[in-house]
C-alpha cells in the first residue's frame, strides 16, 4: 500500500459507501447524481447521456462532465449543445476567484466555437445558450475576465426572458448572478436575486443537483449563510456520487460554525474524490476539514491531515481538470494547511520556520510569508519578519500587475497585518494599531473566496490579540465579538483572551 493510501486510510477510516443512479458493470455501485431534464434538438438516443452530463456539470464534476459530453458527441456528432457543455465545463468553477489560464481559455474557446458552428442547425433556445457561453471566451486576449463574466450573466438574463419556461436557463442564470456579484457589494443584491430564483425552483425540483448546490454558493456569506442551511443538509443526499456534492455543505457549516458537520461531510467527500483520483478536490476538502478540526481543538486529527499532504502532493497535477476544485485550489490547500496548523495553535517558532513553495499562484505563497512574518515577529526574529513582509509587498505588486485585483487586495491585507505586528515587536504601538485597524477595515469590506474556509487569522481577531498584548482587554473583547459575527464559533475569538494553552488542546 502506498503512502497516500496509508494517509488516506487514517483520515477516512470506517466511512460508509454510497449508491448512484447510473448503470455500471455488474457488482459496481449505482450512480446517484440527482435528477436533470435538459431538452435538446440532438438525437433522442443521447438524451439520457446528455442529462447525466448536465447533472455532473451542475455538481462541478468537470472532468466527468467533459467525458460525458464527449460520449454524447461520439453518438451524435452534430449535437451542438454537447460542445456547449464542454465549453462551460472548461470554464470550471464559476465561483473561483482568479484569472483563468491562457491554455484553459483556448480549450474553452475551441469548444464554444464548435458549438457556434453546429448551432446553425440547433434551435433558437440552444443558440441562446451557445451565445452566452461564448461570452466567457470572447476576445479573452484583450477583454478582462470581469467584463466577460458580466457579459455571460447578461446573456443568460436575455435567454431567461426569451425562454421563460426553461428552468435550466433559470438555474444557470442564477449561478451566473452569484458569480458576477462584486465582492464589495454588501447589499448582496445579486445573491438575493439568485436565491429567490433558486428557492422557487427547488420547491418543484427537490432532487435537482444544481439548485441545492447553487443555493449554498449564493448564500456563502456571513449575513446570508443561515438561508442555505436546509440546502446544505440535503445536497449530499441528492448527489452522493459527486465528491463536490459531499464537500459543498461544509461551506454553509463553516459559515455558521457547525464544525462536526463540516468534518463529517468533508471526510465523505475526500473518500469519493480519492477513489476517482480528483486530488485537487481531496486537498480542497482537506483544508475545510483541517479548519474545522482546529476549531474543535482536535489537534491529533488535524495533524493527520497535515501528515498526509506529502503523499497527496506526490499524486497532484495542478494542470489536470478533475472536479470542482481547480489546480489552484489544490495549490492553495497545500500552502494553507501548514499555515493554519501553526497559526491556530500560536506555534510561533514553527510559523517562523515555514518555507514558501513557488507556484503559478503567488497568493498561495503569500500565505506562507504571512504566517512566517507573524511567527518571526512574535519570536523576535526581526530580520526574517522584514524579509517576509517585503515578499508580501512584491507579491501584491505582481498580482496587481497581472490584473488579479481580488487576490492583490487579500495580500495587501496580509501585508498590513504583518507590518503591524512587526511594528509592535519594535515598540511602535501607535503605528501598529493604526495598520492593524486598517487591515481589519479592509478585510471587512471584502469577502472570502470559495477556495478557503476562512482567513488564516482574521484581521479583526489579530487586532483583538494586539489589544490584549497592550493590556486593553475591554477593547480586545469588542474586536473578538466583531470577529464572531463574521466567523461564528471560532475557537480563538470565543476564548475572548487569546489562544488556549497547548496543554488544554487535544
């Protein structure tokens, strides 16, 4: 048995098996992906396969959906909508922050163009879908990603108006609304509109995988998370054969501080994802499980996840299209999990010893520099803190230069917080508090990405820690309470006086 399966067995011991709806060879389990009916002008013989492909797409099982749409094309080479499905699958997770790679965009555009060529023989409704997906790839060499995402959402809105009886169009329109919502809009206008569409449809189609899934994404915000609780409790039962359907409820469980539920659903997701070789999905679910274990104070379980990373990393291909988690999510988890392990335990010497791993996603390296800067400041290694802070500044500049506005802002917040703690270590108390307050204010003004269960260390919680260090406990408690409004049941903030001693943790 290889190291990865040993590590996986330690994490996934005694998990139940789940059935599916799709026919498999004798003795294999039955596939369960939920129920989708998507009418097309393609050959009637491919309708079951097309519905299955769309069900996989709705659960963000992109590798499998691409394969299923290609099976449709093998049976009906004139099916324009199969190319549409491949193009939308190539776009991958619509909720993922960060620009798509050129290679990914080229592949998606090829599929969208093929759909458009065959669309001359398709229905007007189908041409509406094809026109919409083409907006995601339109002139991507010159148009920025935000412009193309908004154009897709508008095209889906037009399709819904033209085809008011098409519930699939409504469902895809709803997730496009959530995906195009500005992260700084605290009215949540797009999300609330999407939620109202999805909730009305869910009452009529309770076994539809996309509806429950997209309700969770739509309400994946502190102010809205309670609205997704029912969907979170049901989605895993709708499509238990999809690893992402098993992981996705943990987004809501994390938002409302239901740590045991998050652990349980992520363990199930990790099992299914590992069995299909979707390593990015395993890593993504592992990060969410790690976060939950640390909030529960179950350090031995968290350490098992940490110890399993090398074996998973050995099998991980960041360029592979597998499930909902893109390669960037796997890279993120490989950096986030070690950083969480040290910061949640206030293991400052361990934090200072972390070594960044270069990747195509600089914001993942920034997490390591951030943790290292905090650790170095707490242990008095001023030189290491300064070099780590300098690295954060350079990464922020690189991200800004590449048009990665969201991640540039997240790294800017980390840079402010890291500098604040260095200022405190060098006895510049006023400067430290000023920078830490700015970091907290800026973090409050944005939202976390779906790739992460939460910040490595919430800025407002760090502000509370700083006030405690300055012997201002009343002011610190105000910041801890504010942290808990956004991050319910966080173990550190709940203590109201900083981290518990290691001896109190399991």
